[in-house]
C-alpha cells in the first residue's frame, strides 16, 4: 500500500495560468526542439474537480531531438526518470520549483499512443459536461473514502475511467 495524502479540489480557474507559467518556462528552455506543450489531465478540463497538480505533455517531432530536450530540461532543474513503464512517454521530475504549481511533465513524440490517449480523454471531457461532472463526483468520493491511500483512490475511480474510455473510443 502506497500512502500519500489525496486531495481533490473543485475546479480552479488559476490552473490555466499555472499551466501557462510552466509552459513558458519549458518553451524558453527547449522551444527550438519541440512542437508544442499540451495541458492534459483533470486540471485542463473546465469545471472538473482535480488533484491540484498540472499534467503536461511536451511534444516532440521524433526521438532525433530527444537528447537535446533532455539536456534543455536538465538545465532548468528537471531530471529524466525514464518511461516509468509507459512506452513513448518520458517522465521528468524536479526538486526545487517553488515558483510553479506542482506538476507532472512528460515528453512524447507526436505519434505516441499515450499522447493520443491524454488528448482524446481531455477533449472528450471538455466536450461532455455530464461525463466530466460524473467523473469529478467519482474522484471526490474516492478522495473522501481513501484520503491517505493513493492506490485505493486510483482503484476506486478506475471503473469510471474505463467507462469513459469506451465512450470516447479509447477502448
């Protein structure tokens, strides 16, 4: 059992500007090698309750620029963690960025299945307010039931995610 405090908050308009601050910092460091930065995850969906952590995908054309992107991100305090078991999605961590909201940074080639999943799910939730409302309610309930167990939180919301994946064509 992995123990971590699980906090799910109502949607916060400041998540948009928090994403923009992170995106600007990343673009300044690696903008010459990337083709975009996408705000993904629950904080990217207007009205959706979420853990207050920005998820973002940095998109590259292909792996020919990957080493340059890694060096650029390292220069501004990120450390490459590998793919963490998800093909064609490189994860990065950071230790000291108090000026930015907590975030998860991933680098994906434009054809990555994981990038496609992130964008498809985000766009589906943005376009389907009822699905987003239902998903938000499940997340809030999961956090209420399992405030100190991230694994149980994830397990509780998984059936809802699977149902939504089916509705948006990911299953």
